[in-house]
C-alpha cells in the first residue's frame, strides 16, 4: 500500500503544475467525484433548514384552512367597533 499523503502535500504538488496540467487534474478529480454515490449525509444546518421549511409549510396550511373556514364570517368593521368599545370600557 502507498504511503498516506496529506491534503496540504497534494495542494503543494498541484501548485507546482503548469496551469494546463492543473486543469487536467481538476477534470480528473471532477470525474472521480461524479462517480461517487450521492449518499452524502446532510449537515446540521441543512437538516435545520429542512425542518424549518416543513414547519413553515404546516403553518401556512393551517392558515389556509383557517381562512377557508372563516370565509363569509369576517366583519372587520364590526370587529373594530367591538375592540374600540372594549378599550373605551376599560378607560
């Protein structure tokens, strides 16, 4: 088995290559990576973002359901009158 090489050593060797050779190396590395399976574990930030998006979707669904239930039942002017009366009564 070959000796282990660190990332820093590889970077140092790659920096010594001519620009055309660096592009060839990049193409090979890209080809190797594209052949890897896509079973990459999601990061905590990605998981939190996905969970937050699911919560927002659930909230919006509840808002839509509530709005659908209250169609025809909302009288904003009457609601405002009642709020003003309550405030006036508290003074």
